[in-house]
């Protein structure tokens, strides 16, 4: 009898111990769940802070736009006072035009950036709302689970359940599993990002080996003269390589895919980063051609030349700066470079030297442009094209500041020449093709290596149709438009012949294609910038530009030729 009572006491003690352990475990689980609720509340607060930060950033950008508008209004007032008190000063007018253009471009880019931030803010708000709803539902679930656990804890004192190890998951184990899953997701995201970068690099390499003409598309932001409309006809996909454009009829859409597509908020620096490798190729001894295509007012000249000396600089000044930097770095390897710049325009199928008033050292001549000799495209003994009689201005390679100052003088001289032509011929800058040519020559005394490269940056005339350009009522404008359409049509015929593998390529059908023959015949590398206007009124012209670019993107020129010669170190000749 004594042993039985001892067993009963022992069993009762065991049961009490199990109930106490279960109650402690339940309390621990409740604490963990409370911690999780607190953590989710902290995340919600962090998201709200991020939302406030985005709103502050948008407000700051709006303030910048207001400041820019005030500065622009002050500049307009100053110009009107100057115009009323004295005769027009050519230098001041050019400077004001540059500042106005820079201001307009900066304002448009800030507006595009604000639109992007507003979109981010909207998405962030939607995410916050969704997460808040998610956390509220989760909180309800956790509260329900807490009540269930409390009920179980109270009930376990009366139940005699033999719970085996492993029937209830340990919260620490669950937390470890969650952390392991999150770490694995992070690793997979990094692998996906690295894979995308590798895919792009391999794609670019394949395009280079094939010799494809690379095609980049850039959509400009809305400008003040676009009116109050803000609905873009172009929708750029997140991959940065695809876009959709609204057609002529409602519900009609067209999709395109190119090597790179820039959103309206993309700045000049972002654009140049993508083309910098082509600029480097010119320094390596290749003939490189970048040409900007699109309707008038789509941002071709802004992409190529830009405005001012800051963030709005275009490809031409940035390319020269990059070459000067690389040439300075290569001096330590016994390389010496010379660089000469020339600038011409093709107006009504006539070649005009825009630097005719400059000497080779960059100083200005004191003579009339009417006495300038006529320039023409010729072929040398090796079959390579060159412009006979064109003026070449030396760019200082050893002194970067001096070289950039000389480039600025070249750009000012070209702007003067084109503005004179505008007044004289009743033509606007977009009514002619302009071609900036940079001639590079490098030599290495130790190895006897000589490399010769060329960088041709072309700003093509507007590609809009005759009925929209309104040229039919003006004989001069009609002649201009006919000449532009003829040269652009010839450029299209060249690309079509190249794509079809024709034996005869009609390079001689226009001055433009004859000038670019070396770059488009497999001897060099070519890249085309298609510039688009976002307005719905311009969707037809934009669609035509994209279809033309699609044809160009399919052309394979073959692997580019590098122009390298070797001479003996004693200088006995080339071989």
C-alpha cells in the first residue's frame, strides 16, 4: 500500500511538472509573437519615414524648378533691356541662346525627374498601404494565435497529454529557417543581376563581332512649347531595351526593341556613359561614326552638342574631354597623340566649312567667307575618303584646359557660321546636316606603332514629312526639305542594300552617304541615336523614325578594321 501511494505522488508530481513546462513554453511563444508584432510595427514606421523623405525630395525638386524659372525670367528681362537700349550684340545673343537652351533642357529634365519621383512616390504609397493592410491582417492572426495559446496554456493544467519531442516546432528553428530562406533569396537576386550584366556584355560582344550598327533610342522630356499636354505617346519598358508607341488610331500600339533606350529623365552624363566605348575605339585606331536621327525638335542637337559647360554638355565636348584624359594617361607609356577638329554642314547637297574663319591654331581670321575655297569629298590612293580643302584646327592634347578651350572656340565659330547661314538663306540649323570630325593620330616610339582613328559625330537634319514641315508655301524651305528627304532616303537605300548584301551600295547618291562611306562599309564602327518627341502629335513621325531604326539595327557591316602601322624604331620607314 505504501509503494502505491508513493507511485501516485510521483505521477502527480510528473503531471504538475509537464503542465508547468507547457505553460512556460506558451509564455515564451507569446513573447516571441509580441516581438514579431513590434518588429512589423517598426517596419511600417520606417516605410512612413521613407514616404516622407520622398515627398521632401519631390518638394525640393519643385523648388529647384521654381528657382530655375525665376532665373530664366530674370534672363529674359535682362535681354529685353539690352535689346531696347542698344543694337544686337552677336556674342551676347549667342551666350543668351546657350543659356536659354541650357535652362530649357535643365528644366525639362527636372520635370521628367519629378515625374519619375511622383511615380515612385505613388508606387511607394501603394506598397505602404498594401503592407499596412498585410500587417493589420497579420496582427489579427497573431492576436488570435495568442488567444489560442493562452487557452491551451490554461487547459494544459487539466489535460494529461504525453507530447513527444518534435510535435511542436521550436520558434528558434522557425526563425533560423526564415533567415536561411531570406539569405538564399538575396543570393539568387545577386546571381540574377550578375547574369543580366553578363548577358549584356556578351550581347554587346556579339554585336561588335557581327559589325552591327548599334541603335540607341532617346526620348526627350516635355518642353514648354509642347503645350499643356503631358501624356506621352511612348512607354519605355523596365528592361531599358523595349518600348511601345501609340499608333495613329485609338488602341493601336507598336512594340520595338533596340540596344538601349533612354527615358526622358536620363541626363547627358548617363547617355555618354553608354557611348564612351565607341569614343575609346577612335583612340584605338578605328573609324567611328555616331549619328543622331529624328524629326526637328526631337533633341538631336542637344544630344550631340548640348549647351553650356556643365551637366547639359553633349556628346561632342564629353568625347573630346575623354580623349584628352586617355591621351594624358597613355603618355606614361611613351604614346604621343595629335588631334585635329573640323566641322562642316551639308546644306542643299552643298558642303560648307563651318570653321572657315579659323586658323589651324584656333585663332580667328580677318577675311570674308565669300573668298573661301570650295570643299569637296575625294578618295585617296588607298580608296579612303577625305574632305579636300576643309580647315582643320589643332586641339592641344598635352594641356587639357587649353584643349577644351580650343574646342569651345570651335563650337562658337561653327555656331557663328551657321547663324550667318540662317540669316542669309532663311534656314534653321535643323535644315542642314552637320558633321563634327575629330582626326586622331598616335605614335609609340618604343614599339614603332602608329594608330590613326577618326570620330565622326553627325547631327542629321529633321526627318519630318513635307506636309507637317509647312515648307510647301515657301520655295526656299521647299528646296531644303526636298534636299533633306533625298539625302535621308539615300541613307535608307544604303542601309537596305547593306542588309540585303547587295554587291553595289549606292554611296554616291548623296553627299552624306558618300562622306560616311568608310564608316558604313565595314571599315569602322557605327552607332545611330534615334531621338523621339513624346507628344502624341509627333507619334507618326516617331513611328517612322523607329521603323527606320529597326532596318538599320539589322545591318551587319562585318568586323571593324583597326588602322595600325608599324615603323622601325630608328625611323627608317613604315611597313
